[in-house]
C-alpha cells in the first residue's frame, strides 16, 4: 500500500495583518506543539516552520531541545517524537527545495490554504486521491491573517476554505490544520470539496 507523502509548511513570512499589509508574524509555542502532534498523528513526513527571524528560529530549537533531551524527553517522550518532524527554514523556497531534495529527483505539488473563497480551487477529494496514489504534496499554512498574495499566486493550487455555520470564520491555524489533515489523510473514505463524503453546499 502506498504511503502518502505530505509535508506541511507553517509560513510566518510573508503573511498579512488585519489591514492586509504584508508582515512577518511571531511564532507561537502552541502552533509548534499542536501542529506537530497533528502531523505525527496523520502521518505527515516533515513539518517546515518558515521564519526569517533568527531569534524565532532559536526559540524553536530551544523548545525542541527541551522535549528531546533530558527531563522533557523522559517526562513526555510522545511530545519529542512529534517535534522530531519539525524542520526550521528561513524561506518558503528553502522548504520547497528541502522537500524536493528528499524526493530523489521528484517534485512536490505545492498547495496553499486560504480562509477566503477563490475562483479556482483544488477539491479536497482530488488532492486526497492524488496523495493516496503517490503524488507528493507540500501544504502551506498561513499565520497572522493568512498567506500573502504572492504565496497564494505562486502555489500550484489552493484548497477551498473550511466552511462552518454562518459568517464567522476565524479558526486558529492549529484547528484548521487538524481538519485539513483529517480530510486528506484520515481513514474516513472519500471527501467532498467541503468536507466528508455526501456533504454539499
């Protein structure tokens, strides 16, 4: 049976602030831990943390070190196992190159996520099918108020937004990641554009 190859990239630059300006966002401890745990649960290969800021990179290294060495490793080895998926890089280009280098001449399909509707999107069921047929994917996750336009425009495809009930649409990136991974890598058979098999909008 083919094991799907899916990597995640949590992008901290360039992303948008609430005014739509391109910024670099701060890394959070919760994002690092919770996305790593979801990634490990659903069989993600690598979790790329993209930040150009040296102090943020150092913080990631310290957090990982705590849970993989000494008391942290003994107190909660599962946390260290999840954080072993983390790869620190300074740019998205570096993450893409790093994933492609591990594919022995292959090339990952880069798919972005966005909370706003776009005219052309890749249906969840199509991406899931391609994953399980052996096509490697890198899934981009935005921090702040979402990925900057140049990241969205440069991706090979964009997934449809996660749609809840009503107009409120402000999931944390951690919650959105868990939903996305369940749709793409979970054991439930088949997904529609908006969620699980049989749902329509």
